[in-house]
């Protein structure tokens, strides 16, 4: 039992001991410098010497030595002296030191080993000292010691197999950490604290020549060199290169490199801020080619460094707010190019579509980027399925087509590596190898805006009033959630930029969300995984642990979600909704209506928190407990509940009216007692669910209560369903309560109640604006029904309170302009899924989508179906739909639910496994595929297709003949 407790103490206490940021505290106390925010951002002994001086460094050594000794002492408190548990305690200490404390743990291990086994520590120390004195190469010594240490353990403790294994594990762990973190000794010697200057210069040794094989810090090496080193480590072909960081004397590099006619070099800039997402600095700094002698190399280095201070370069940095820091110089082997050029992973001119743009010529890449020669231009489309990739090419020329396809594929793969950020890539081909010479973000295509998720949250064309209310609510709550997790790391993030409108449609800022998730230690695709069921990679362990305190705070809120919601529901939302619902809007003046709107918005601010957290909580729990979608009962969701009631009522009506013309259903029902009861229940249903609409989150869209005609039409069509289908419905409804319930189901139920609550609040808000509009129409300030929805919230408030005479003067023209823009945007049937940059182009008449015969989406509801396509973009003028119909829709909001269940299958451009359409489809066993790019444009009425809701596949047919 004692050993078990010892193991637990070692595995819990030692990582926490390693995580204690004692070095950071010491340096901040002495120099007021935060190590985690400067230099390499390591919290290490060398960083303390570098930024804090000798005293800080000495105290840092003492603190880390005491940690190592303490870890050994903890192990000895439970296990015999010299056991492998002592080495295991050092492993636990180092893990905490690296994953949370941002350090390598070298000092901990050195002093821990001195206590654990003085003989081995002395032997290893002597080898290190002698090797460094002779070789003056810290990297060789650092990695050599990691080989020598376990070797000595094998020689001196050959019989102790556990100790040998643990020694190799400790050495391997340190090796892994050294490869992952930058070395503080690579920092410029000019900025080191003066007290530590001599020691720093000695410890740097003679291996100060950095290469592209090293992990380079962009804050020191510049973005260009850091990017090339990263790409090289990923396995791409990058010419061998060496780096002179700011302040480094080039003498050692000049002695090492031997340029010649047969082995020429190229000298390039790698300035801080160059090739970044903020600025490319293309053409601002000098590049020197064909360096073939030592003298030319020395001159080229000097010329490149001097180009940093060229007046045009200085002005460029000032215009973009870039700091005047310094420039590293990159020297590379020059590729003898047979063909070369540049490639853009997205079209920087049209700013849309999937085309990869390639410019190429025989010979050197400089002639392509110089602008003096017109290159050959190609457009390529990379089509990637699960296990199949192909490239479709437009354009011909002297450059081999096979090479152009290879370049296109390289560009798209590299873009994926950089989380979807479009890349500007310089390449060269020497007849055997495709070399990657440079990669940088296409700054004009940033930020990246995406319709995914946004098309579900607030689908369709959005009115200005709706957006002025929805955007601050949504962005504000997301900002609060992210700030809880990130804490100080949220500094510099503008959460108001989370969403915007393009083409009067909502888009989310993918660049910002990706940055936020990376800071949180989560993959950038986390939100899509949680809300839409997309694939997600594993989160990085280090950054996740760094955000552990914030994640625990968020976890606490998730655990308290049910209790908090029930409490707010009883004490805040129910009284608030009752107050809103019982008010007689026709009798209220403008001031009372404004007061009601303000009160409604206060309730919605709290409701928005639950409308975001409840779906995320349900998705997380469903993923953790691996509960299948079909095991979830969504009967609390209002559209599902309304649909069940409507179809059950249709079954009763069918029994009362076995045969009746559709247009006479309501008249016939009114003529018989049983029919009057059905009509009464129908009106009660409208009263209960009258707050729903075609687009639940858009207050400009009339509710069912205001415009019941579409629901009446659907009710009549539901009556026409065949008996087997109704029997199937009954069976499914009976089976629903038997589905698995538990922790996941409770969260799904809360999500349904939150949806109902939020939909009711939105409806009450709409009805107040409609009442306010009636007053403004009578006063002559507004001239047409619906005008109020083309104003923003603050404009409505200023208009009603007479606070802005200028607004009244320009009001008519303002509304006219916005209404015209809205109508133009409404005519755009196919908007881009992704928009690059803040000024999107107008969508082309033909969008570049290469699909072949198979469209891929997200599997949302199991099963297969075959039928003919019917594309429906809104709920007006609904056609007849039966089980031979594959319904294709742009999105699936709550108001679409009654329509969807009549189809044989569903294909949607937007949505995921948790969208309204997916839930309804699973409820009634209808195959469904969501997130099918360009579905309403590619698929045509009458076309026969087969869909597989289990694999997320839509197979097209060339048969376009209608039924």
C-alpha cells in the first residue's frame, strides 16, 4: 500500500513541482521582465541569465536544483534509495516543467542525478566539460550527454533492468523536448544582460551557425527563415540554408561556406515581420543571386543587411505599423532551375472559387517575380476525396503539365498545413526535384470568412435590424466564453470581429476563431466538430495544459449548466416572458414599446449564453459518452414537437375526411362537429407554436402566428400522406420515449428548452418592432411595411426619441438604399462558402465547383434513398413532395421541419449533425446529407440521384429528364 501511495504522490506532486514558475517570479521580481512574453518565451535558467542578469540566473539555478533534489527526496520517502522510482520522479518533474512551466528541466535533472547516483553524475559531468572545452559545440555536447548517461547506467547497473529502461526514457524525453523548444543561447548576444555577457558568449560555443534544419523562432530569425525551417521539418524539399541572426558576426559562416561556380549561393533577407500575415514586404529587401566566391558572399551579406534601411522599406514598415527591429540574413544553396515560378493556393484577383493559380517559365524564378517577363499562366483545381486526389488543369505552355499538377497539389497541401490560410509560394524544379523556395500568406486574402456554422445560426439573407441585434449578442457571449479560458492570453483579440455580413449573409471569422482555438490549446476546427460533426484532430497537449485553469472554469460552468438554467428559467425567464406576453402592444406608445424592447434584449443577453453553451455541452457529452444520434430523443425541440402535433392532427383529419379536395379541407372540417374539434386543436397548435418562423433567428421574418397560410398548406398536404407512412410515424413516436436517456439526454432536453425560450424571446421582440413600425407609419416617418427592419437598433432608438434630426432628414434615402441592396443580394442564389478578405467580390455567374459524379458532405441521418431532385430555396409556393423526392435546400431552420418529413431524402448546403434538418431527418428515418458545397447550384430539378446518409455521399446521374 505504501508503494501505491508513493507512486500516486510522485505522479501528482512532481509535475506540479516542475510547473511552479519560480524562475519567472525571480526574474520579474528583480528586473520586472516577464519571461513568458519575451525572447524565446522559455521560462528557463538560460532565459533568466539572458534577461535577468547574473543574480537572477544564479537564483534560478538554485531554485531548479532544489526542485530536482526535492523530487529525489519524495521518491526516497516511499522507495529504497537508488531505485528506478527516483528517475521516474525526475521524468514526472520534467514533464510538468515542460508542459506547464515552459522549460526543459535540464538543471532539475543534473542536480537530481547528483543526489540519485553521484558516480554517474560525475562521470557524465566530466565527459560534458571535456567535450565542450575541446569541441566548443554545445549542441554536440547536449545531445551527446543524452547518449552517454543511459550508457553509464547500463555499465554500472546492468542487473537493474527497470532503472535502465527509466534512464533511456528520461534521456529520450529530454531529447524530444530539446527538439521542440528554441534555445535561448541562439538569441542575439547584443541584447543579453551585461552581467551575463561573458558567460553567455562562452556557452554559445562555436556552433552559432543556425541552419534551416533547426527549429527557428520567427521573432529572431524572421518569418521567411522560420517558415522554411518549419516546411523543411515537415518533409518538403527546401534547399539547404544557413542563417545569420541580427548582431551575429558573419566571420564563422564565411569560414564555413565555400561558394563556387559549381556550387553557387543565394543571399536573401529574412526581416522581422516580412512574409507575415500582416505584410508580405515583397520586393522591399534585396536578394543576391549567383554568389560564387567568399568576397562576393561577404559583400552580398552586407548589401542585404543594408537594404533593411532603404527609404522605401522604412516607409513600408511605417505604413503598416511594423516595428523597426532588425533583419536576419538567409544564405541558401542556389537551385539550378529547369522550370520555376510562383503559385497561389487561391486566386488573389477573383478572391473566390477553388482555383490554384500558377505562373511558370523555363529557367530562374526571379524572371517570374520580376515582372519583366510574361510567364505562362495556369489554373488548376485540386479534387480530393477520402483516398483519392486528382488535379484538373486549364492552360498549356512549355512547362510540363505533370509538373504544373504537382505544383498545384503542393500548394493545396501546404495551405492545409497552415490551417486554410491561402499561400503565395515560390518554387523551382531542377529536372529531378521540386524545390520550395518561399511560402507566405496572401495578405490580401485575410481574414478568411466562412459561411459554415453561420449559415445555421442565422441563415438566409439578413436585415440590418436583425444583424444589429444578433451580432453584438453573439460576439459578446463568445468573447466572454473565450476570455474565461484564455485569461491574459485573450489580450489583443477583437471579439467584435467574430462575425460580419457579406452579400447580406452572415459569415464567421475563421482566421480569428482559428487563432482563438490555437491559443486555447484546441484544434482550429473544434467549433465545427462540436456543432456540425466534422472531423477534428487531437489538441496539442502543451497548450491545452497551459489553458487548464481556464478550461476548468469553463468546465465548472458546463457542470452547473442545468442548475443555472433551471434557476434562471424560474426566476428570470418565465416572469419576463409572462410580462412580455401579457402586454397589449396595440395600446402602447413608442416609449413603452422601447422600454419593452430594452427589457426583451436584457433577457436575450442571458438567453444567448445558454443558446451557445447548451448545444456545445450536448455535443461534448454526446462525443464523450459515444451516444449515437438515433439514440437521442429530440421531442423537447420545438420544431420536432410542433411537427409531431401537426402530423398527429393530420391523421385525425384523415379519418374525418377520407376523401376531400385539398382546397376544401378547412371548409369541410368546419361543417362537422369532429372537424370543428380538429380546427380548434389546429388553432391551439398555432397559438402554442406561433412564435416559430421560416428563419427563427431573423426577426424580420413573419412568425407562424402572423402568417399561418404556409402551415395550413402543409397541414393539408400531410393529410394526403398514405396510411403506411402514418403507421410508421406512429411506431416512431411510440418508440421515442424508450430511447436512451441520461446525462446526454438531459443536456439535449435543456438545449430544446433553450431553443424554445430563445425563439419566444425573438418573436416577442419582432412583435414589438412591428407595433412600433405601425406608429411610425402613421406618423409619416416610415412609408412602407417592413421599413423598420432596414434600420439598425440604435437608429430606431434615435428616431423614436427625436435624438437625431439628421437621421430623419436622410431616413427615406437610407432605407431606399438598404432595401435596394438587400433585394440585389437576395437575387444572388449561390454565395461563396468562403470569402477571403474584407472586401469580397461579387459572386460570379458561374461558381467554380468541380464535382464529377459524387458530392461529399456530412453524414447526418443514416440510410440510403434514390429519387428525383427538387431544389427549394424558400418556403414560398411550395411544390408537391413525396417519397420519390430528394429535397435540396440551402439550410434547414426550424420552420422547414414540416416540409422535410415529406421527402424521401434531404440534401442541404449548410448544416451538420446537430442542425434542425438533421434532427428532424433522424426523427423520422429520412436519409440526410448536410454541408454539401454548391448543392442548390449543381443539382437540378428532375435529376435522379442516390444519397447515402451513412457516408455523407450524393451520387449524381446524367439523367436530367423530369418525371
